[in-house]
């Protein structure tokens, strides 16, 4: 079943036929806000392996030039009879949706690491919201995949590191278009599309980061240096070895004594400033907060 031809913002689904899967597919023309393609297969494991192989391989190993330029990501659709085939699928980053009838189905989907649960008996408005969330995840992953494949080509062409490439591309983009408002962050098996202006501060924790936004805290697999290179220059200031803070949320600098200096945010939280970075913080934040306390 296909609705229109696949475009840049279309979604491709693939599943084994069943009553639940058929009901899900039949609801898409009414509820899905974008064009889509829905294919059936008798061998779901083969599809999963193909997706894993195609998108985990380096761009250098991809023989299909079309895949390099416009990779096709599939959403694997399962029900209670086929969900077991998704064992460890979340660890491989495959996007999946489980169609179910009950709360227990939703719990099982969560335990199996399925990306999204679709309730077949929910109201139209609830099912539409579930699909919109799925589409947002799909588009973020598709964009991230295109970027990864393109960046690997550029890294080889210019014989440079990934961090240097990101820094140079970000610098060129800011010169021509100004800072991007949203950035994609990898959170476990999912991608979150975050407005950088909503980020209050970022705290490093080994190979992960805690990204503290106005609404929530996201655990992101990345380094502080890598993320800092993707953020608008001058918008964030490093206050110690492990933390960068968004200057728009800074209320004041607080000096308790010669060795205890803090940056206080508008919500009242305080972040310690290292002695080495205190002069830098005074210079970078003075225009934002005026005179420190």
C-alpha cells in the first residue's frame, strides 16, 4: 500500500501481515500528516538485518550511490506475535512501532525497547498524536543518517577529524545563515530535536552528558567538546571543566570567598566556577549580567 511517491519528508513502513498490522496500515491515510509507503514482508528478521547492515556500515563501504545521498530508513511495525523478532533492536538504533490493544501490550513494548507504542483502541486524537511523535523521530533519524553519511565522505576527502569538520562547518554556517535554533541529540536509541535556547546548562558525565533544559534533563551520548562545537559561538560559557552554561539563563556571579565562586541561574540553581576560569567568566558574562554580586 502506498500513498503518493516517497519524498524527502515521507515515511516508509514495513511489517508482517496480521489483523493488528492491517488495522494500523488502514488508519494511516486518515491520520498520517505526510505521504508514506507501507510494504509487507514474510521475513522480518531479514529486513532488520538489512537495515542494521546498511546504516551501521561506513559510507566508504556503501556501494549504492543513491543510498549515500538519500538513505531510506524503514519503520519496523510489529504486533504481539512478531515483537520478539525485535530482540536487541533498540541497541542497534532501528526505529520501530508496536501495534497493541491493551496496557499490557504497551508494557511489553517498553520492555522490548520498541521506539513507539500505537494503541489500536485509542481515540483518533490520541492515535494521531502517537503517529506525529513517530514521524518526528523518523525525520530526525533520517536527517541524522544523511548527515553521518555525508560527514564520513567529507572526513575522508579532507583527511580531518570529525570534531574539526563539525567546527569548520558550524563556523561557515554561522557566517551565512546565523545559528540554527534546533540540534539533534542522541538519547539512548532515540533522537531528540532540541531548541538550543531552551538548554540551561550541560554537564559532562564520562562518555555521556546531562543536558538540562527548561522542561527536562536529557542523557546524551556525546562529549562536552563535541556538543559545544555544535552550539552557537558565544551563546554558552564554560564555568568549569565539566559544565557549560547558556548565558541567557545567567542571573549573576556569586563570590562567597576567595575560593568559592558560583554562577547563579534565573531559577536559583548555582554552578561552581573553577578558579582558573573565573577571569574568563567575568569577561564573557559581564555584558549579560552587569555587575556581579
